[in-house]
C-alpha cells in the first residue's frame, strides 16, 4: 500500500467532509433576505389581461407579491390559501399581486381559469423583477408594508394562518 497517496487523500478529503458536514442541521427553507427592512424595488408590469401595474402607485397600502409558476407544485399547494387571503384582506386595503416566474402567459391563463383567481397576475417578461427581488425559486412571497418597505419574505408555500399572522404583525 502506498502510504503517501493515502495520506494525501486523507489530507484533502477530511477538510472537504468537514465543510459539507457543517451544513447538516441547517434548514434549507430558511434563506436570508437582504431586502427585508429595505424599500421594495419598484416595477411596472402588465397583467395577463394587458393592464399596467406599477408598485409605486400602490404606496400607502400593504401589498403581497407572490412569485409563482404553473409548473410549480408548491405553488399549487398555496394557490387556494392565497385566493382566500386576498378575498379576506381586500376590505382592509391589502393588494395581492402574482408575478409569473419563468413561465408562459398562455399557460397561466389556462391555469387560472381552471384553479381560480382573486388578484392580478403580472408578466415579468425578461425576469428583471424576479432578479430585483432576489427570487431564487418559486414560490416566494413578499409582504410590503404601506410605506413600501419589505416587511417579510416567505420562501416556499404559504398558508392562511401564515398570511394572516404576517399581515397583522406588519408595521
């Protein structure tokens, strides 16, 4: 047996294993969001129906922005909860918006006709808005307070209780 080769292999392998093991126990659903506490990036996008929506025009009321796609199974899981939450919080002045992520508008139209809709879905044609918000995958939901500050980012599917709790706790 060649002890020099074995020793060199151990010297290289052990530090790599230590680095990999340091990630065990961390929750992959918990991602930092440097935008929390910062002004929400403005955008101006068209809805699936061709209307224009600018975030700056919604200042003064809370906004919930959900990045989603038709091919996303977790998005399907949260879809009905978002519809219920949008209907529940609309009288309180909360605006819900969907932003289509890396998907075809025609697919989204078919999906929403089948699954229902309670708020507009915006088309992020070149993905610029998703980039500005640091979206790593879908679903991701941003809760923006009336002053235009991102109060909270939820990674993964949201549910009724989560949405209610976050909206009630926003400044």
